C-alpha cells in the first residue's frame, strides 16, 4: 500500500496564513507531451468544514469563486500542477468573493487552487481543486479520468436504512463491537456533542497519534501484516488499509455509518495523468467513507497522516515526526477523484451488476453480496469487480479453471467451495483475499498456480488432493494461520516461503 510520504502536491498551513506547498515526488517527465486536458461537467461543488459548514467553490468566466458563511480569513493560492510551484496568492477577508486568474494562467496547462480558511484556532487547507484556462478563454474544472468511474462505483454506497445499519456492524478487522474499540472511541470522542465533532476527533487522533508503518512496505521484510483495528491501535502504527479499518471501527462504535474503500491512489502528477489510468483497476491503496449530514463523504487518513515509522523491521524502528493535514478530510467526490480511483467499498451488500467472466461464462452479483457464476471453461473476473462476499456456481455449470488473478484482493470472501469440474487454479487466483478462511479443493484438481493463495492471512484450513500434479511457488505463502494438508510428495514445498503456514500435515 501507498506511503504517506507520497503526498499529493501540498502540505497543511501552519499557524501563519501562508500556504506551504511541498513539491510532488515526481514531475511529468515530458512537459511538451502532456495528456489531453478536458473540462469537467460541473462548474462548482461544495467543500464541507469539520463543523458541517458548507464552502461552495466554482469557476465563472475567468474567475475562481468562493461563497460561504461557515468560515473566514481565506487565502487562495494558484499553483502549477506539474511542479506545485506557487503562481500567485490572494488573501480575502470576506466569505463571498471571486478572483480573476486569467492573467496568471497559460492556456491548456493544468493548475490547482489551494483554499485556506480559519475556524476558531484551526487553519485548514484543501488543495485538490484542479482548473485550466481553455481555448475559449474560460476557466474550467479539470475532468478527472476517474470521476465518471467513481460516480458509478459509489452507487455501492447506499443510504437506505438497511444499508446504513449494515455499515454499523462489525466485520473482519473492523471490531467495532469489541470493548477495546468501544473504550478507545469513548476516550477519543470525549467532549464531542455531535457526529461531526466525533468524526473530527477520530480523524484528528488518527493523523496525529498514529504513524504510517514504512517497514511494512519494505519488500525485504518477511512478515505478514495484520490489519485488525484493535492490534493496530495498540501498536500505534498502520499502513493504509489499517488506517481505514481503524477510522471505520471507531466511527461505527459511535453509531456513525462508515466503510473502508479500496482503489488506486494517485500520489503525484505523473500518476494522475497516466495514460492507463482508466483501465487500471488493481487496488494499491485504501481509505474510508463516512455518512454525515445525509451524504457519504470521503476521507484519506493515510495521505493526511503526520508521523512515519522507519526502520529495518517492525520492532527496531523509530517514529519520525511530521505535520498532519486535513487535505483529504470529508471531500466531495468531485475533488476526491483527482487523487483516488474507487474500485470498491468494503460493504457487506453487493454492488448489483452482471457481465462476462470468460469466453463461455457469465456472472451476476445480487444485493446481498452473492456472486453467481454460470457457464463453462475458464473464468476471469474483470478487474475491480469484487464487491461480493459469497461465491456460488450455478447448477449445470462446468467451470474448469479459476483464471489468473480471478479473485485477486476480493477482501470480503470468507469461504469458497470449488465445483468438482475445476482442474486448475491459476496464478494469484485468490491472492490477498484477506477474509478468506476456508477453501474446498475438488478431488480432480490438477494444478495450483504460483501465489494462488499468497497473502490470505485469515486462511485456516485447506486440504490439497492427491490429484494435484503441479503446485506453483509460494502458492500458500504469507498464510500464518493456515493448517495445510498436503500429499507427502510435496515435502519441501515451502523452502523459499517468506512466511510459512502455521502447520503442514503430510499424508
């Protein structure tokens, strides 16, 4: 998962009212060959303060506009997107104003606007507001390649009574009903009177007290990372999924609907403008969404976190202090989409859809999160289609192969019963299915691909049938809870494993 050191363009304002814009880790390699910049369908959207107040921003003609009665003392900073360099600062005292930017922008070049405002003693900066000057002489919001995609995926974030109740229930790694989580949430939210205040206390705790654990992203460290909210809170360190799990668990413990989301994190200009962004649905980042004020709002505590944990292993590093920010706190989808591509939310209800999953196979996902597969031959689920918790193979189906990365990173699956017709499990077919506890392998299975079950850290039991003729490297690596039953011919199978199963029985 992504390191918080990969910031998106700007840091939080300190006590002074000047924006401190930190450089992007990378800049676009060839500034003469930028991707096409198109205008968004919207000309305004609403930011929300941590108190629930609305700040409406927009573009009109050659001006950038701000309207609110929820905050004061604004500073508007125009910056170049490819380098984060400051072009011009504008300081305003009123809550409704416009700034003419025409003389400061080149046509066809991308810029972002950092908006700083003050609430009491807090100074907040939010800078994911991307604009450009078009050939028509007008300023437009930039059309993020991910926005329309995100709008479709966010239909999974339902707001009916049943769905909101589901987003208050405990899940794997989100132990919101545990006394430890409940006590943490009470202490963190002490003195908060509204849900807005409670969520603000939770977020402030996460980005200020928790450290991003860089030792876990170091490939040389041979360990299996645990994302449970309780253990991470006690340790005071997490990677992005852990940050999302803790935020969600603490919110749910306070009766506030929340959920973890997975997708692609865009940490710099290069990634935001990548040619393959529209096709890329391999999750590499996690964050959260919370239901406040009658809407789902998006947060990314990883990108806003201040501290990092650096070292060669999980137990001998040190905390490196930094300044937390609120740049990714309660963002609307329009602004959040500039740095995030949403692949799915970790909700127990399904994202209803259907389609092809092979040459001769189809799938449907129902409201209750059941994936039903029909047909024959090899199945290959499309990237990003993973909002389901149960897999069913329709009667009469003759599925023979679970294709490469078919169920890669499908976090909600807890058990899989493969039909007797399956003879092959492809490479990384169930890789990183972190909630998967049990898999039935049919007696006619012949091949298990490389890393087929790698990273399934909840996997408890698997029996490999004697019919298996080939088993790829690291097929059951990083499964620390696994009781594995293998034919005796596979002795030595784990000689190159980073983290071996808890126990292997040879029969």
